[in-house]
C-alpha cells in the first residue's frame, strides 16, 4: 500500500524543519509564532472583497445578457420555422434553418468568448484583491511578530486552533486602509 503526500505539505514541513535545523542551538528556545488566514472569508467579508465581487457580478451579468439576447433570436427563428413548416416554401424554410444554424454557431462562439472574458476578469479581480491584502498580511506579520502566516485551506492544513486565525484582524486593517468610495 503506497501513501502519497501532497507536494505542498512536504514543502511546508520542509520549511518548518529547516527553520529548526538552521536556528543555532541556544536560539531554539525562541517561540515559533504561527497564524492562519481564511482567504475566502477575507474576500467575502472585507469591503475591498465585497466591492470587487459586486463588480465581477455586474460584469458577468452583462455578459449573460448579451448571450440571452442571441439565444432569444435563435428561439424566435425556431418558432418561425415550426410555425411556417406547413405554410412556407421549402426554400424559405431552408433559409431560415441556415440562419438559425449560423446564429447557433455564433452563440456557441460568443459563449466561449464570454466565459474567457469572465474568467480573465475573475483572475484580474482576485489579483487586485491580493495586491491590497498582501501588504496588510505582511504588516500584521511584522508588527505582531509572526514567524509564519499560512492560508487556512490552501496550505494542506488539517487542523488549526481558531486562536491563531488572524482573518478578522486582517479584514479590519484592510478595510481601514481602503475606505469606501465617497458618494457624490
């Protein structure tokens, strides 16, 4: 029976072991201070994250509306074809069928393009949030003397006491550093 350990877990374990191996014997009494952060909670509960997510949702809905309009055109063509199957000439039906197929192909391509645009916007949004959050996390780490700050769910962490979760502190400082935009 073989047991596979995720590479990230090995890296984290290696870093911790390296820390103890490199620290001089007399200095090993130094306390290792570790904290965790919940990135998802930062995104969903901070003002910066909420604003970014609202912008992403608006963008996504606009893309969906464009696709819905194209889909509605196809539905109308399909209805015209089914209603005219007995009354329209074969040439007219064939023309409508070709138009519907072309619009269906266009819709499929538009849908793929829209998905790519939404994914890119999502990546850009997350990068923007990260650019604002990382300095705050680093500040908390320096100011409060943390040796390590790990991401709660992405680090391979299996268990951590809620006492070392500094997410609320990071959100508080992030919101303070990024006040809401003033309304005219």
